[in-house]
C-alpha cells in the first residue's frame, strides 16, 4: 500500500511517501523557523499561510524522489490534530481533496500517535507492549502502549510540557527561537553542578510531571546572577546545563518508575525533546540496568515530520479506517480516545 503523509500541525511542513512493503521511500521537510524567529514563537496565521505555500511543492518533490506518480497512491494520511487549527486545515483540505480527486481513501492521523509510532520506522523497533515517553512542545506524557490505538495514560504534565519549559527557559536567557535545541547546545559547555535546580514531583509517588517550579528556579537564578540585567555567556551555559540535567533527571526517574509499575522492560522516546542527547543517553543507561532497552526514532523524526504521519496513517488504512467526506480537524484531542486498530475495522470512523 503506497501512502502519502502530510504533517502541517504547527511550524513544520512535512511530506513523506511510505510503502507498506518497502518502507519509507522519500520524505521532505520544510521548517518555518525563519518565519517565526523575529516573533520569538509560532504565529499561527503566518504558519497557516506558509503551509499553503509549501505543502503542494513538497508533495511533488517527495513523489518524484519516491519514483511514483500521484495516480499510483493507494491512500493519503494527514494530521487531523492536535495542533493549530488553521495549520491543520491546510493539510487536511489538501489531503482530503487529493484523495477525492484520485478516488482513494484518506485518513486523519493523531499527531501524537504519529510521534509514538515513529520508532517503528527504524530497523530496530520495539515489539508491543512498551512504555512510551512522549515529550514535545505541547505534551509530556507517559503512556502504556499495548498495541496501535491501545493507549493508557500513566502520567502527564500538570502544567508546562518539557519542550515548552526548554523553550521558555531559553527565552528567559535571550536565546534565539526555537529555544530547546539552542539551550541544549549551550549546555554542552556548561557546569551542571553550579546551581541546584529541583527535580519536581520526584519525591512523591505517581507519574505526573510539573515543570513550572523549575522555570521559576531558572528565573530566580537569572535575576540573582545578572549584572545590570545582563548574564555573561559562562553563566548562561551553566544555567542551561543545570536546567537540562534537572529536566532529564526528572524524566528518567519517572520513566524508571513507569517501567517498574507496569513490569515492562522496553521504553520508547518520541517527540521533539527526544532529540536531546543527554536524555537519550540517560534513558539508555537506565533501561540497560533494568535489563530492557530504549528505542527512539532518528533525530530528524523526533521533531515533526511527514514520515510518522504516513506510517501511522498506513497502519490505520490497512485496518480499514478511512475519513468520510466531511472535513474536520481536532485542535485538542486526547490520544486515549483513539480506536484500537484491532477493533478499527468494526468501529465506524475512528475519530471524534
Ligand atoms: O515534536 P515537536 O517537533 O513539536 C511539537 O509537536 O511540539 O517538538 C518541539 C519541541 C520544542 O519545544 C523544542 O524546543 C524541543 O522539542 N526540542 C528540544 C530539542 N530539540 C527539539 N528540546 C531539548 N533538546 C533538544 N535537542
Ligand atoms: Zn510534534
């Protein structure tokens, strides 16, 4: 089954061509960083307009790179939610129209399910069941994954997502947007012992997270250390290293607890923060000690991309799901509402 995948939920236009027999054939990604950089964050209207400009040219490029024509496609998958409503509507309208014009099925994909299944695109991928740590700009969740669509939420952030905390801490130090990768780069040259930041909610039981106190600790440290409102580069690097260590420790402690609680050995990390090297390294060591293994997508598929949408959409189309002709996107959409793929063929449409 040859599937075109479209991702337009936020500030990246991702397009991919995936074949259920041959795997990923081609993918293209356009990042809107330059469009939003001067505003210090994503401007939804600008994001939508840029997706309008870029999606179709990327579809043509990806199809040519895959060596196929649109007429050879068997289905189209697009991100249906969660995300920015205008941005989602661009991918959904294009995906739906293409499918209608070609007389093939289309399916709306849950963005976080896309992230969660991204490790399946790699040669070494986990068998079900496993625990998933989903860490992106909008989500921090621990999920028990029994199969595709069989998701039980074990814990989540009660306030900021981990990626959001990275971005806000970076912004406080005047680092350019997007802050997470910039802060992480700076942390490489910093002393992670200079400031003592909290590991929130780790001293009490449970699998929920909270990152707002850590953000406050960073703000207080900046105020204490700044001379006439300016932080020297050395201190910025030290704050970055201490902040990164605190977030990574917190995530690792909760992942370990989730594995012990579920009795499972394997963990996957997905979502933008999954590109963080320290997080990968620490989770690798932790799972190894427990006799398990950690799986993650290659770095470029940790952040938003079309390949994960094409893969997830392909699994759902293979199970008989398809969107009806109405066009709906779902800006807020709990992943636990998804249909299990086993029951997908008997369920109606698989979407709220
Ligand atoms: O999954 P993603 O591309 O978009 C969302 O669905 O949110 O995740 C983006 C988030 C941003 O908050 C970004 O700062 C963070 O992932 N991020 C990182 C790194 N790379 C991206 N955070 C920490 N370290 C990184 N290397
Ligand atoms: Zn994402």
